[in-house]
């Protein structure tokens, strides 16, 4: 039979004992919470039992006082001498024998100061102890709380200082918080209650997943949007949004010395597994369609990144963000073989769309450049970029929320649709599947394939010995890259003739500079408006 804890004690999963007491329903409006749950800072029942019972008796006496009306029935306006309001707080301290030494109580908004202090003394007399009583004056959350929207940017700029999140993470938190505010309204913290929790949980599953992208939904209110017959958020997405909103509310209430009155979707558990995303490699016929000289680079692919990034992905198996973030300094010679150096930059403090990152430690690697890319003029293009005064390989590519390669990935998806390759399993990542498959067919050993494409090779204890990344030379890696043969599939001569001209390249750079200046101007305007709003 399991050991039963004394009343009002609860042990958390870490073994620490907590005091726990339910707030009576008829008194819940005084406290703004369903129960009191406070750590007793010990895991020993013998040490926690006395303070738990002291607190229990104290609270029960406090409940009686509130019901008798001595503290809330006859509210009177505070005099000018009592210009501070007392906030409800419970705190218990112990002496060296784990006996209660200090108990702190404060009342709700409008209660006379003397009534609370008197009630506490009466409670302490009931437990035959005379600890010093301290009644502490504090501002309430209601006095200092601002609208929810005013907390968003301070939260984003202070809550993630240690983890250095990327732009996508910050965007997801802003979007989740903004959606929560759209559902419940831009209220002050003290105005939030169970009604808002219920509205959020009732509405969130009905909200269109792409409400900002669907033209017919943009001009509608949220209540009108949920009536549209368009795809809604998945259960996992709704849970993620609730989790981010909960973290934001916890942070905002803590800033004002309080706790949120609810937890969004706290009892919801997602048990169904999401559908596994399947990607497949392009077939030979699909590659012929994709890189046909009749469609590729004919007015549609003339920006340099549009032309080069799919070709590099095809001939290396690199990820789209790895290609898009390449700097000129990342291309150099090893053993007389031209190579891409896939690296991140720890000294780079940028969090924007041009930040250099790798997905895993195995992603930091050296990848030889395929001979076909050199034949098509990649090194000549590199020289042109350097002569124009740029430091990155694709200055015409600004980047996006999901990384530097997001615009290239979206543009490639649109191009696939235009040429009739509309299979949802065909994406830019299909080049990576194809590269691995062709290396496997060419009998390139698995460890070498993993090193070239940037997959972790430490699958068992044996792989942890030695330095597998350096076991294969650049010549070995070049042999793996050379296995990617497309001579009978792609007409390289026609592709070379249709590559972007110098004029096209420089014009693309100028358009990118104009877009960046416009974006910087918008950011300055938004920053100025935020500063004005805070002031």
C-alpha cells in the first residue's frame, strides 16, 4: 500500500513537498486562482508537516474572516495616508528547527490595512504560536499592468537572450502571442480570466491556418474567418500556439509580481502522430524537364541565385540554406580541388535572414565543387561578384524568416509548378535524396556519403573512435561528388549558353539593394512607432 502524505501536502516529480489548499468557490473572486500551491523547500515529510498544517489553519481562518464580511463586506475608500494597496501574497519562513517563523499575508484591492493585520494575528493565536507578523505594502497587478500588446517586444528581446533563437523562432512566438490577443482582445493583465481562457480554447481550433495568405480572409474579422471552409490549425499547431502564449503570459505576470490565472489547453494531450513528410528524388525524366534549356533560365531564372542554387543542389546534395549563405571566402582550393566550405559564424551576432548557421555539427564540412559547375561558369560568376564589391556568393538573395534560402526554395517550388512538376513530394530537398541515391548506386561507402552530405556518422560506439570526418581526404570526397553524373540527362552546353549575363547579374544586385533599403526604412518606421508607443 503506498504511503499517504498528510493533508495539504503534495510531492512534485522532483521530490519537493508543496503546500496545497483549494480556494472555496464562493471566495475565488478574492484570490484570482483556484488553489494555493507553494513550495516548502524540503523533501522530508517530518519537516514539511508542521508548516503545512500552520498554513492550512491560517488559510481556513482567513476564509472564515472573509465569509464573516469583516474584510470585504463594508469596503471603504482608502484615506490619503493609505495611498498604497495591499496585494494578496503568502510567504512562510522557518527557523533552524523548521518551525514557522514569519508569515506574510496581504489582502485584495480595497481591503482596509488594519483588518488584514488583525485577521492574521487572530489566525496565529489559533495555532498557539507567536511569530512576528509582517504586512507588506505593494502595488497590485491591476495598478501597473498595461495592455498585452505592449509586452510583446520586451518579451521577445529579453526572454531569449541565452538561446540566441533564429528569426523563425521569434516569428512563431510573435505570431502565437498576436493570435492570442486577437482572440481575447488587447486587455490589461488584471482583466484576464477564465472567460478568456474558454474563448481561446473554443476558437483556436477553428482559426484558418493561413488566414493572412488567403485573399478572402484578409478583410474579415476573426469570428467571420472561422466560418470559412478553408483548412484550420492542426491539433499539434494549436497546442504549440497555446504553449507559446502560456510562456508569454507567465513572463508578463512575473514582471508584475503575479501569476497567470489560467493555463491555456493545460489538460490537452496530443497523442496522434503527425503524418510523416515523405520526399523523393527526381527521376531522370523529371530532371530533363526541370533543366531543359527551353524553360530553365529563359526569363524565369535570370537572377543569379535562381540559376545557380538548383544546379549546386543537384551536383552536391547540399541543403538550400547551406548554399544560400555561402560567402566568397567560403570557396577555396584544397589539394588543387575547388571546394565549398560549409560553416557557421560564431562571431556573427546577426539574427536576421543572412545569419550563417548549420543544422548539426556534422553539417560543418568541406564539399568539392563538381566539374559540371565549373564548366557552367561558377568560378567566373564568383569573380564577377568579387569585382562588384560583394562578399557573399548570392547578394541578390535577401533571405527570409526560415533562413537565407527561403526565397530560393519558394521560387524553385513555383518554377516546378510552371513546368508541370506538381507532385508535393518533389521539393528542393529532393536533390539531396537524389545525390545520396546516386552515390549509393555508385558504390560509395556509407561513411563517405554521410561526410559529403553532412549527416552524423556516429551511429554506434565504434564510430566514436578516431576522427571519421578526417578519415576521408578531399580526393575521396571528390570521388563521391563525381559519382553524380548527368551527362545523358542534362544538356550542359545549352545551359551554359543561357546562364545569366553580366548585365543580368548587376541588374539583379541593384534590385536587391533597392529592396534592402526599403526594408530597412520599414524597420526604422516600425521601431520608431514602438518607441513612441512605449513612451
